[in-house]
C-alpha cells in the first residue's frame, strides 16, 4: 500500500520560504530608494543570482546570468507529484508577468528530495528565487497559461538534476485546499 501525502498549501512568505530561497515582492515595510528624479521607487536587492561551478577546461567560472521567458501551461488539480528537480550550479528566479496565482513546491534533501519535508506555497503577485541546489517542482501554473521571466545560470557543467519519487509514495496536490487558500488571499 502506498504512503499518501496530501500537500497543504500555505501563503508564500519570506519567513516560510527562507531556507529554499528568496521571495521577490514589494515589502511595504521597507523604504524604497527613490531614483529617476524622484519618479521611480526602487526596491533594492530582493534576491541574489548565484553562479557556481568551474569550466572543465580552464578552471575559470565562465557562467553567465541569463534572462529567459517561460510559458507555463496550466496544471489540472488534483495532481500527483512524481518528481522534483534542482540546479546545483546556480540560483533560478521566476517572476510572473501577471497577478495570476501559481504554486511553488519545494523540499529538503541532500542526495534526493525528501517527501517528508515537502512544502507547498501559493504565490500571488510574487516571484521566487530558488537558492542553488534547492529541490523544487517545475512551474505549477493554475487556470491559464502563465508567462514568467526567468533569471538563471548558463555555462558549462550539469546544472539540472531530476529525481523521481518512489512508487510507494503518492503525493497529491488537492484542488479544494488550493482553491480555499487562493480565495483567502483575494
């Protein structure tokens, strides 16, 4: 008989997410820096881009921070979670292009993702920056196609590890609990 884990979503906050990365949003408790002749508020250094690893030929760190656009197809809930991924050589930031809620699924684990530590967050009008080597699920858009601006690492070395969960573990994201959380956030 499979061990069933029903993930309970929580609101994405910096304190709840800090061990996995940074929440990228406007923190109204912090004073922005006024720039551009006082016409623009700059919320400074919300996350740091990590570029790790050495080139296999000359031993130099030739990695680059790059920006991409990802178009995420909506997921259907309930959804079974079968795998996680991580990027050992750099951080990876996702910045949504609109205010459509999406899910962020992370967990701990040294060599493999630990299903007992899974944390599911609902993000709305927030981006996330996964620290290098953080286990996370690929994009989990809801309801509509969602476009994300992505900042991550390009360069030599393998910067993607994927790991499937064992078949004796059923990990489920339930539609009712996610929809309830989204309504509470409205």
